[in-house]
């Protein structure tokens, strides 16, 4: 069994489908084959520009047979690549000769476990969330559960902690605030307060004034003091948790506020001595004290690791985080092999306002870039890296609020030399500007702020904002008019 194609793309996630779609546009007469192990593929729909380089979009899951695309599809698993001779073999034995190959095989959940042998029974009580099957497993376990431990502080953990019903959540985070992957302590507080204060929200609706506070904070004030209490298989689409009935065994209790355990990690765990199943957990806090709790199972939401479980004739250069190293044209070190999305690690020298984060946005951007890059190589043309790699941008929803993240939005790699300018209107908006040398380096925009494009311009143009002082976030001044 063998077949030929000009372009072979492996993986039916956002990166793979975006790559195939770009190739179909750039090289309409070339033969393009998308190989993926699952018959469900993901594609981007309802693409809406939020600013010049920032887009909001939906991720749609489709059965492979429903795709009406200008590329062929084949369901099977990639098992081996011979990079020298330009062919790949699938698990079922199909040999595919290719001109160019793009690997978009995504990531697998990094499951927490103690690393100790003899914990098989306990480890069966730890699950990761990645694909439809793992959510069905979660759903089934939840039905009997009274207490669940969620481990991790990124988007998945944040969604689960507030979306699960009829169950007590223990949310274990290593940081001093929730959702640390995406937001700062101020925004985390904004979300928690708006969750807590439903009554106050109702009062506001009745006409009570909603106060807006603007504050400038130096880096030294951002670092919490030691005794500060507050510091104490087909992958899924967005809103995945809304498509499933995720209710626990505490019938009719509704949404129970999660118990958040800050600045700690799981030190040890064993089967509960009562013999009824479930785990007994020992948490170790950063200050050295221990805390014990019980749970029916653990949801480990501590990120993903790049997945490349196939063999090759020559080794890929692999980065420290386990991703396949790619240059700015998404090329790996092996001839005519590219990689995009969660499986790869960007090893080019990045623009000052861009960094890699394994998200749909970047899976789409990298997939399209890989497609254009492969098409250019095929046609013998020269192209340049897409402008989207100039500025980190991500549009998402957290706790029901629209969230835009731009540039170095939590001061990533800015050292200690930056200031924050924050405007917060309870239950309405949270705006944070990260400033360095009076220039905007990043922003978090929560709520309908209409500031995304202005911030994009301010970051990219590096405009000196000193003359505007704190007025830059004065709610009575329309900064869009100043700078657009
Ligand atoms: P994937 O979507 O993982 O696709 C990889 C594909 O390759 C899969 O179809 C897989 O079956 C296939 N594959 C793997 N190995 C092989 C093989 N050997 N042969 C054939 N096929 C293979 N990001 C956001 O931006 N916003 C969010 O709100 C968000 N929420 C998330 C929620 C969850 C539960 C998870 C797990 C992730 C979330 N992410 C979110 C991250 C986002 O899903 C990933 O960044 C994105 O899906 C990466 O796309 P990808 O195409 O690189 O990989």
C-alpha cells in the first residue's frame, strides 16, 4: 500500500487544518493530504477582527467526511518518517511519499504523578483533560463524586473550578492568585469579586453608582509581601465544558464556591484508608506547613507536552520543553519537514513583543505560516515571516468576561523595571497597562473595553506616553481618539 502527494500534513487540529487550507490557497493544483488519527478535525470559523492583528474566532469540530476542502484526508496514525527518502509510514502500513511534510501532532496532557513506583491504584484516580474521551471520563466520575481536586492554574483549571456543579472543588494552585497563566493578581481579584458579589451587581443594576478606580503601581509594589494573605484524542473546542453535563454527586447543591489552596503543591497522596475509594492528599504549602484533605479524584490540568510519538531515521532537534525546534519559516532541522502548533517550539530570535504560548491563536498562525512557507519552497519563491509574529495577542473568555491579552501582558521577561497602570470598574471592566520607560509593553483588557486596537498601535509604535501621565487610563478621556 503506498501513495504519493506533494504535501503531507499530520494532525487534524487547528494547526494542521490551517496549514492544509493555506496550502490549498497557495498551491491549488498541488496534491495535499491531511493524515490524522481521529475522524474528528478542528477548524477555525467565524473569524472576526478585533484589531489589526488580533482575531476572535470559534473552533469548530467536524467529522472528516463532512469536510469539503481542496485537500484529501486520511484517518490513520503516523508511525515512521524516512526524512532522507521523503516517505512516511502509518500504523496500518500505508507508505506515503511526500515532497514536503508538516507535523502538527499537538500535545498530550502533562499528568501529575508522584514519580514513585507502586502507585498504580492511586494514579488511576488522576485524570487529564485533552479530548472528548477524557471529558466523558470526567463526566462519569463526577456523577459519583462529592469532592474533586483540581490541580493547575491555567485556562482549563480556571474553567473547571467555576463550571462544575454539585461538587466541592479543592483548587490547588502554586501561585498566590488564580488563573496565573493568563492574568495578574488584580484581574484574578476582579473575577473573584464579580463572582462573589452577585447581590451587589443587582444593586448596581438598580442604579447604585459603579466606581472606577485608576492606580499606578511600581514593580516593587506588585511583588506581594511575605505575610500578605492574598499571596497565600480529538482535542476539544472552546466552551467544551458547556457541551457536557458536568455535575457531581451532591445533588441540587448547584455551583459551590471552590476552596482555593494557594501557594502549595501535592506532597503525597494515597488511597483513602476508609476503603471506599478516593484519595487522601497531603498538601505542602510554600511556608512549609502541611494540610490534609480528601477527594474522589484529581483533575490534573498542569499543561501539555508536545506529542511526537513516531519514529524517524534521523533525530529532530528537540528543545528543553520537549517541542520540535523550528525556525521562523517553521522548518525543522530535517530536510523539507516543517512543524506547527503545540508540537513545535519557536527557536528563532523573537520580536520584542512576541513569545510562544501554546494556544489556538498561535496554532492557527503557525499552521498558516507553515503552509505559506512550504508553498513558497515548492514554487521556489522567497517569503517573509508573517506580521502576526511581531506582537503576542490572544482573545479569550474568562469567567464570562471577554479578555484580550497583548504583548508582555503580565510583564513577561521585563525584569523589575516596569510599572502597571490599572483601571478597574467593579463587575464591568479591568484594564491593565504594562509600561516600561513610559512605553506600553503589554495590556490585559477584561470586559468590553474597545481598547484593543489602540493598545496594539501603542505597543507596536512605542509611543512615549509620559506627556499623558495617568490620564492615559482616565475614564473621562477617550484615548482611542488620541491615538487612532
Ligand atoms: P491539537 O489540537 O492537539 O491537534 C493535534 C492533532 O494531531 C490531533 O487531531 C491528534 O489526534 C493528531 N495526532 C497526534 N499524533 C498523531 C499521529 N502520530 N498520527 C496522526 N495524527 C496524530 N487554547 C486556547 O487558545 N483557548 C482555550 O480556551 C483553550 N482551552 C483548552 C482547553 C483544553 C481542555 C485543552 C486541552 C487545551 C485548550 N487550549 C486552549 C489549547 C489548545 O487546545 C491548543 O493550543 C491547540 O489545540 C493546539 O492545536 P494543534 O493543532 O497544535 O494540536
